C-alpha cells in the first residue's frame, strides 16, 4: 500500500518560496534570524508575507534580504510609514557570513530565501545555498512531478477496483 505523503506545512510556517526549488538546486540550508520592525512582526503573525523573488546579498560584512514583501496591516500606526519591500538585515554568525560570501563570489552560488517560520516566538528565515538550474533541468523537474501525479492517480484508481 502506498504511503500518504504528509504535507510539511506546519502551524509555524509563515511563507514558503516554491519558485526557489524550481529554479535552483538547493545544496545547503541555513537558519537566519531577521531584524524586523514592530509592524512587520504583526503582519507576519497575520501571515502577510511573500518570499517569491527574494534573495540574500552581502555588503560590508553583513547579510541582507532583498525582495521579500511583508504587507502592512491596515491597523498600522499613523506615525510609521511602512515600506513593504525594504531591505532587511539577516542575523547570522560571522563564520557563516564569511563562508557564504566566499562561495557566492568565487564559485557562483546564490543564496535564496526558502521559508519564513516561527521558532520559539522568533521569526526565522531558512536560506539555501543554491546553484541555478538550466532549462533542461527545469523540464525534467516538471516531467517528474507530472509522472508522480499520474502514478498516484493510477494507484488510487487501482486500489478502488
């Protein structure tokens, strides 16, 4: 009997970047903290975040998240002008930043945001060290996904007969 795949979507997950796994081979995964404003935390609690097209850059020995969109709530304070796509600083250890910077500059890797989630009441970002996929690799991914879907359908139908 075929095992049912459990969804990895948990109550702690805020947002997921599905395009990252389609566009890149993820070779390593790291956990980073985020430096956030108060209105951003409230928006994350409401699930108003999007990680599509977000990536990490390194400047002045620090890691920065670009392209992440956190929509402000309509109840945000009047004295704060929320910028949904502002550059946010990532909290990583010095050794991790140095190692990732070296890999990005010398070997052509990219660092992309994979998932935004809560860990002990703190917002964490899973970032992945990634290599870009070529067009034929993307086609193979789509083909495998379609075959899995068809196989599940056939097994389900065979189980009823």
